[in-house]
C-alpha cells in the first residue's frame, strides 16, 4: 500500500493543484517545471488498479481512498488508459 499511502498526500488543495498541472500539460503538451506530471499520474493509476485487484480484503476505508484517488486521476486524464 506504499503507493496509495503516498498518494494520500494529494488530498484537498494539493490534489486540485496536481490535477491542474496535469490538465495544463495535456493542453500545452509541455512539461510543468521540467516534469511531466501526467506520466506520474498514469503510473499511479496503474498502481492503484493493481493494488485494488490484489487486495480485495483490504479495509473498507483503504479501498475507498484508493478508489477515490483512482477515479479522480482517471477523470483528470480524460477517462482512461
């Protein structure tokens, strides 16, 4: 659950800021601050999907956080990979 725990840091206004960076990169095609945050977002989507698949018995709250983060990322990325 390392990736999910790390992703939990992107809550509230930090998540909104991260989503804004990704959206800006998708519109401009340019990295923000020399980094493509959209690549990290795609990697995080894969990690969250894998974690949810491999941990069906995880606590309700952990799965809820993971699912919520996954949904937010997919929405930011335009719905899918």
